[in-house]
C-alpha cells in the first residue's frame, strides 16, 4: 500500500512538473516584452520544439538528481539546494534551445520561465515536503525497518530514528547471530536470528533493512544480502568497517564495478559546479574592472625598481598539485636569496615564514600590500582553475614538506584568494590556529559560507588586517 502511494506521488510530481512547464511557457509567451514581434507560421516549429524542451527538461533534470526518490532523510535545505541546481541546469538548456531553434523570444524569456518554474514548483514541493513530515510525526505514512545487529551501533541507529520522527521509520525488530541483545536499550524479545529473515519478510511488511553491526559480523551478511535482493528490499549499510579511521563513503563507479570512495570530505557536486561557475564569472569580471589599476601598479613597479613586474612563485594547490601563482612584485629582485638572512625575524610559528616589516619590500610594494593590490593577478589563477575565490591559502612546497600528516588535509580543497585566516587577522594567528580555521572551512563548506567570507574580505582589506 505504501509503495503504491509512493508511486502515485512520484507520478503526480512528474505530471505537475511537465504541466507547469507547458502552462507557464504559454503564459509567458503572451507577454509582448518576452517575445520578438508577432508569431507567424514560420515560427511555429521552433516554438513547438522550445515548448517540448521547456516541459520535459525539468523532470529529466530532477530525475538525474534523484529528486523523485524518497526524501525522508534529506533536510529541507539540501533538498531545495539540489532543486535549485537542477533548475539552473534546466534553464540553461531552455536558453540554449531558444537560440539554436531560432525561436521568436527575447533573451530574458528563458530566465523568466526558469524563475517562474522555480517559484511555482519550489513552493509546491516545499508544501508537499513539510506536509509529509507533519503527517509522519502523527504516526502516518511510516515505513517498517529491520536492523541487522543488536550492539552499540544498532542502539545508535534506534536513537537516530527516535530523534527524527519526521522520517516516518519504525523498527520492527533486530537481527543477530543469536536471539539475545548485546546492549542495554534493546530488549531480547526484539532480537531475531539471522536465519529467521525469510520468515520475517513473509510475516511482516519490511520496507528497508539497516545494517548496523560491527565488522566482525560482516562475514555472516551474505545470506541477508541475498534474501533482501531476492525480495526487493533495499539495504542501508551503517557498518563501522574500518572503525573511526575513515570518513563516510560515497558510492562511485570503478569502471563497471561499484565502489565506495572514502574521501576526507564529501561536498555536493552540484554546489562545487556552482562554486566553479561563480569563480569563472567573478574572476573574469574583476580582471576586466581591475585592469586599469593593475596597469597603473605595473608602471609604478617598473619605474621605481629593477626586475619583472610579476612575481611568479610555485605553490601547492588541490591535493598538493603544484602551480605557478602570480602576484605583482612587491620585493627587491633578490628577495628569495635574502630570505635565509631573515629567518630570525619570522613572526609565525610552524613551517610558515612571515615578517610584518620585511626589509625586502619596496616602498611601492608596501603600498600595494597595504591594499592587497599585489594579489589581483591571482584572479587569473582563479580563472585558469588553479585557485578559487575562497579557500585555504596555497602554501609553498617547502612549507608542505614540513607539514604533519594531519596538516596535509588543508590541501584537500582548491586554494583561494581569501579564507577565514585572511579575514581573521593573518599574522596575529599562529600556524596551528591557521590550520584549524582551514579545516573548519573545509569540513563545513557551503556556498553561503563562501559568500560570508567574501563579504568580510573587503572590510579586512580596508582595515589592513587582510593585507
């Protein structure tokens, strides 16, 4: 019965997505400002093609991002974020189709249609999402789950389900090698033997099997997997296969094989695509706007000191890959050779060299550093893909060579022009705190966090704390 309702809801959502696309297309086409002139017989084929794409591309994009799958355990924020990402993709495809088909619509037509679709479907899905959660809290629209294991991890799984009644998941029993509990909090009468699984599937409606057992029990799970696969019951694995040594895995493909990828941090691919798109658009625009300022700085550097205008330095980027970072030269030509003579003046602990009043800095260079103008050429590194607008600052290879193993995790994200350390005081922060801030950024990264850091960067530059 529950599966029939889920199928009905899936079909309803697809119908609404397709119908709304067609209706909104017709409604917006009636607005003179969103079309070019009158619609004649010659423009009908292009409009028909565009209307079909506008109606079908949304459900296809949603399906690719699993937005028709159950969202019981997905937060509303993550749900709407994926929904918005799919909307951007769909709108881009509609805009491209309008150009290729030569449809008599204004350039803003696809954007208007996308915004209208996002508003209508976003509101509909938010209401449906919240309504279903409220319904599950009242004890309806629930699913039965069977937990494999009766130890601490199984008890933790029970706690998670009790803490989230809006998920609508009820535990109907536990499975273990023996029919007795291994931890207080799980009664022995709730525990069944693994060999009883086929009988339980015949006697009870089981919608999902959650594996929450230690790795010592994994060797006994083959029959469980086989039975569930035969019965069509999905399995969720919560096993601590490697204890606390590895982070949560992501399911990937290794050729034709299914694999588990244990990356340090699993960031949303959709958000990373948006982050990269923002990097390209913003860095490209800022390079054009800053071109006169960079040119003026270049003339000042050339007229006041010998040497090249740009300072090129090898830095370590994502996963330690090296790249050539660009800056306007602010020091004398032999600055690198004189570094060893200044080690006693280093104001930073750890494998980092920083001197506030560095004698190697030229007068013009000091002014450029004061306002972070010397870092403007790094916008090219952002545009090229070596860096991002926001991310941990890229270290030099000699610093990385001295890193502790745990410090290397700060290389697990693309380096940036600005970061928490950059807006938090720079030289006043020790290396250990610097790494802590970088890891905090990596572990909690989101597009909104990038936006907040960018907003804090300008005041930091003006105050001089970000220089």
